[in-house]
């Protein structure tokens, strides 16, 4: 078996990376292979090769491992040098349809960007990324994917000893807002231009012939990111670490460290143990979308117009429109979730009023049960606001709303208590609970009874960790 690697990033963007081999895993063992994704990529993978190549034990033939440089605003504070501290980009593959994808190892060892870390990862966080990214893909939200998880056979230290693992991540690319920031912060505008040209060629090729290609590029990234965050909001997804180094230029969800799904609707919901101020709370994600995109726009200003004042005006004009872009995308998501045909001027207000009425009720089940009032009532302590709202929805949705809402709203999401049960068991060497949950979330619109209900009362407050 061979993988036909290409290396356009390394070839076209010298000076943006370092060549560093992954660490060798002492006793690798395959935990998961995403055969469906392998087929989509046109890869015929032998499990024995997967174990060696996707653990770091052996560099695959044709691979050229590099670690990428980037910076980032982390919880609002700028770090001028971050980079791949525990990841190695093996190269790129071209899928049968011609689309280019990165193949990256995560948890594969220390690099010059590790900042004192060990460069390793534990089984639990790697399986979390595999699980949640597979759900996002099944739910139709743009995302990086996971091709494999291989246990390394070594123990790593966090609060305690944990079994190590390497995840193979597949991404449209690993270009981030932070990649642009790294070079802009150093005044290297030639590198910023080279990054923008590469990003346009790889992700937005139609823009190359635009009158103002870099302004069109900014517009396109804004549009994709607005659609992405609206998709998150529709699922009750809380990313948890929306730093600029975790915003992909491709418009995919990337980095599933402290993420989780909201159960009872509460706009201020935060799960991450390090988000003490609630910067990345559920309701704040659209605002952080705009903040992060402003940081991208800052890096592109020298490319937008030869006149610096005009360039700033162009950037600011785009940034002031982000809220409207997001509102349009959110309304589109809500129309689908509410089973509405066409567009009506009152749709956004209808959705807004639902948010007010459903406070505290289970996010996922409320949408699934809109057409079943008896079942819906059981989710509410006080049903009066919903009782007043439902006739408005019925009048707007019309016939067939029950079928449309069932087709548009997942019955199964990765419920936090089920995720923890599965990851705890897997850490102890028992993969069956994880496999059962994975099977359920890969068919999210099919109601699998064991995975549809909220956490039991005794589960308590849920806290997530970055997994580093």
C-alpha cells in the first residue's frame, strides 16, 4: 500500500514551517480506522500500515513531515508564536474528485513550537475529536475529519498517567487566521501575500480573476465563517476555544479540545475549565466570529488597496457587515430547524421569540418535539410562553411540519454524559461503549433511544478540558 502524497504547502510557502519528524510510538495499536473517509479519499489502507504510519512509528513513503508556524489571539491576548506543538503534517492527498486534503498527525511528539509541552496526547481527547467531528460531518456542518486513532503504547502525564494516542486528522487545509497573524506581526507582508495567494488558489480559486482578489478573499472567508458559526448555533454546539489559531481559512470546524453540546438552553453556557470569563460562551460565539475576522482583516489591509486609508475603509466596511451576514445565516438555519417553507419577513422574529420561550428546556429535544405538544410539555417547568408561541409556528409552518422538523433536527447528539462514559471506558481499554455511541451519532436523525435523553439529574455540572 502507498499513499500518493503531494506537498503544495511546503513547496509553495517556504519559510512558513520547519521539517520535523514525528516521535516513534513504542507499541502502536489500532483503535479506530475511518473506512468511509478512507474510501472518500481514494485510499486503500492496510491496517498494519495504518498502525505504523499513523502512530509515528514509521514515516509513510512519500511523506515529508513538517510543522507549521502560526500565531494567535488566545482568550483575547496575542501570542506571536504558537505553531504546531504536537502535530506533524505528513502531506496532502488528492481525493478522486480532485479536492486536496491535508493528512496530519496530532499527538505525535514534541516540536520547536511545543513551548515546554511533551507534544503527546491521551486516548480520551483524541477519541473525543474523532467522535465529535464525525457527528458534525453527519449533521452537515463543515469540519475537519478523523481518519484513524492509534494507541501509542506509552503512558503520558497529565493530572495522572494516561494511555497515549495519535489521531490522524484530515482537513481541507490547516491555514488559520493565526497563520496570517504570525507573518503580519513580523512585518513580513510578502509572506502574507503568499499565504493569501495560496489560500485563494486552494480554497477560493474563482477569486483569482477578481478585480480585487484579496478583498474578495476576505468576503469569502467572512461568508464561510458566518455560515459555519450559524451551523454550530443550530446544534447547540459550544466550541470552547475560539482563538484565532483555531479559525480555519477553509471554513471548517477545527480543534475539538474543550467542546461540548448544550442541553438545557441557556445563552451563557460555558463548559471549558479555562474560560473563566465566559468569553466563548454559547451566545458569544457570533461576536467572537466578528472579532476573529477583524484580526484577519488587519493582516490583509496592505493588500486591499495601495492607499492605506482606502484599504482601512474597505476592511471596516466588510467588518461592519459581518453581523448582518451572520443574522442571515442564522435565520436560514432556524427556518430549516422550524420546518418552514420559503422565506417570510417574520421568520427571524419567530425564531427569536422561540429562544425566549424555551429558556431552560432541552435544546435538541425541543426542536424534535415541536409537532408533539404533549411530549414537548414534559421538557418545560413553565409552558405558558411556548403555549402562546406554538400557534404562530403552526400557522407559518403549515402541513407536513412534523416530517420536516424530524428530517432537519438531529435526534441524537453527543450528549455529554454519554461522551464521558464512552471515553472513560476507552481509557480503561473497553471500546464497546465508544463504538455504540459512534454508531448512533453517525446516524443522528434516527432516534436511538439509549442516546436521545439528557443527562440524569445526578450527572452534575459538566466541565471540559483542552486535552493538552
